[in-house]
C-alpha cells in the first residue's frame, strides 16, 4: 500500500482527502497515477500528517525523525 493510499483510506476517499487538504481531487488523482508518492508542493508534510492522523514516517517513508 502506497503512502497516498494510506492517506485516502484514513479519510475515506479521494474527494474527502482533497477537501480536507484544500486541493482539487485532480491533484490527488495525479499523485496516484504517478506512483502514489505524496507531493509537498502545495501541502506541507505537517499538514498531511495533521489532516490524515498518520505519522510523517508512514506518509513519507524517507522521513528521518
């Protein structure tokens, strides 16, 4: 399961995740098509963690605490 899939599951769908993050569903879809790695171009890592309730380590496997 990719980090993006974990985030989608945590919120209950792509549209809900997009709304919670303040981005378009298309932004979420594009990340999914490109391999499921989460982009921090529009939303910070801290915002991703806060909205999804998942740890940064789960969302960003390369994250070093």
